[in-house]
């Protein structure tokens, strides 16, 4: 009988749900990750550098073959150097952007805008509402290709007088700028994912 009463009580209580991707101003506001388009953009740029360095390394390995004093030691050194350089560029252009994307997130709260980023050295930037002067949205040609934008927040003071939140969805950047300037700190984010702390 007691179990039946408890089940009836649970049915009478309405379930409180939050809209998907909403950022609210309360103690448990969730961090929002950057959209997948941001990772695609970073890998696109990294892929260009990988191709350029790959071609340069290939030329660097072929040229010593036609130089008369090229010894096996010189050839081995050139091949080793090119492979190390190519591996570093692949890491920086393809692997590192995924780790950086995983570590980058933001949230808006009653304290202000909080940004987390950094793979090796983690940074947590908090921009209080009281320090915000104005904000701009910037969009480069590659960002326009991926419908991304950079939110630039100008703050009072001289050190680090502007903070950038790069590679947001263009729509989210507009909403976030409007929310920060109007004082209504709820932003509906459609494509970013909620990051657990």
C-alpha cells in the first residue's frame, strides 16, 4: 500500500526539464562545448599545412639524391629530419586540434562569462559582467565557410583588455553578445554539446 502511494506521488509531480542546449543563470549552469564545425575548420587549416610540409619534405628527400657529395649518412639525416618534421606537423595540424576542441568550453552565469581552454596548460577565464564594456563579432573567410564567428569582449582595464571566444556558431555568437549586453543571461544553444565538469 505504501509503495502504491509513493508511485502515485511520483506520477503527480511534474518533471522539470530544461530546453536542449539552454544555458541558465544558476549554480549548476553547464559548460557548452564548441561546435564540431570548429574542429573541422581547425583540421582543414591543419590539413593544408600537412600537405605543404609533406611536399617540402618530399622535395627535401629527393634533392640530395641529385647532389654529387650526398653520402648515405647525409641521406639518412635528411630522411630522419623530414620524418620528424612531418610527424610534428601531423600532430599539430590533425591530432592537437581534437584535444584542444575537447578542452574548450564556455558558460554564462550570474558571475559573467567563463571560458575554459588549453590542452597542456589549462586556462579558466572569467569575465565579470561589471567589467564588460562592449562586444564585437568577427568572422574571417574560413569561419564564414563553416558558419562560425569569434565573439570579442572588450573589458575595463589595460591588461588583457579584450577576451576572444573563437569558433562559436555565428547564431550562438549573436545570441551570446545580445545576452551579455542586455543583461538577460539565458542563451539557447542548438548545436553545441553540454560538457560535464
